[in-house]
């Protein structure tokens, strides 16, 4: 079976303040459809850099990136943008909701901006289904100011899910939330994989990482299988 995503020997050097810094140094990663993977690593280890390469916001210096077995390492930006909106969903620590729009309108924006035309009725049905999936259909008409942090993040997740992405990329999605709300958001993200969507979760939280099928640590520019040292200590 072809993996959803394969990274082979990805390298990336960024301009540092003094000298260039090697951030990724031969990173390998394989993710299958429906699989959930957590990535841990200390601050500055390159987790967000890696996600931006996977999300095609940036390109690696070397290595190969395959999506469904297709080499997209050097995809031109126009095609990358199309692939990004068709195949990927993004969730960040900050929710990036438009404050003058309702929850439903924020989610529907993801359908308006993409390729392909959908009737208003279909847009509305898909928007409500996405809000329902994250448990906040009853808040569809609320603007962000009237929503809690956890509710706002669930709107952002609904916006990421509304196009039925193949791969969900979440960069510290619980960073701005309290523990209980964070747990809820992680469960919502994890449940997205039940329908075959892959999930890559960058987090600092071991409890959240342990909810994923696989836990990896990024260090020295490479991904390593991670084991929870707390388990050993307990
Ligand atoms: N655009 C850029 N240009 C130059 N250096 C950058 C750029 N973006 C990030 N860096 C540097 O690259 C390194 C990796 O950054 P990155 O944001 O990927 O780390 P991270 O693992 O996501 O950290 P955190 O856990 O704090 O979010 C850091 O040293 C950072 O300062
Ligand atoms: Mg980061």
C-alpha cells in the first residue's frame, strides 16, 4: 500500500542571526491515511519548520517528499497552493478567525476560497456538518467574541475539516487552552482520523501526544521514536 505521506532525507537550513543554521538534517517520516502521529521536541528544534514544509508553505533544500507516492518536492507554487487547499487542513495555536463573521461564515470561507463551485445550499450543509462534527453546531451564528477559546479552536478545526482534507496538520493547537479544553480539542482532532484523514500533531504535552498512535521526537534535525520518560520514572 502506498503511504499517504513520505519524507526521505529532508534537509533545511535557515539563515540564522550570525551563521546559517541546519534545522532539518535528513528527516524521514511516513504517515498512512487514518494514522495519527505526534511530534514532540524542544523549542526551536524545527517542528513548525517541518510542518510548513509538509504543508507546502516552504520547500526543503534536499530530500524527497511524496504524497500518495507522487513526488511533490519541487512542485511550483501555483500547483502547491491548489494541493494545499484540496488535501491539507491546518490548525494553529492562534485560531485566526475573522471576528466580524459568525462561526458558520468562518467555516464556509474555506469553501468559498477553494477550487470548484458549490451551491449555497451545499455550502451550508457541509458547513453545518463540519460544525456538528466538532460538537458546536448550536453555536453556528455566534461571532468569535461570544465563544470561549475552546469553542473558537473547534470552529478553526471545523474550518480545516470542511473540505475533507487527506491530512490534518496541527501546530500546538492546545497551546492557548486550559487542560480540560485542550483534552477536548485533541479528542476532536483524533476523531478526524476515524474517516481516514491522517493527523500530524505538534505538541509539548505528553498526555496529548500519547493519544496519538505514534509519538516521535524531533532532535538534531531528525525524527526519532519517543518514549515517555515519565512512564519509566513512575
Ligand atoms: N524564517 C526563518 N528564518 C530564519 N530562522 C528561522 C525562521 N523560522 C524559524 N527560524 C529558526 O529556526 C529554528 C526552528 O524554528 P521552529 O519554529 O521550526 O521551531 P519549533 O520546534 O517549532 O519551536 P517551538 O516549539 O518554540 O514552536 C529556530 O531556531 C528559529 O529561530
Ligand atoms: Mg513551533
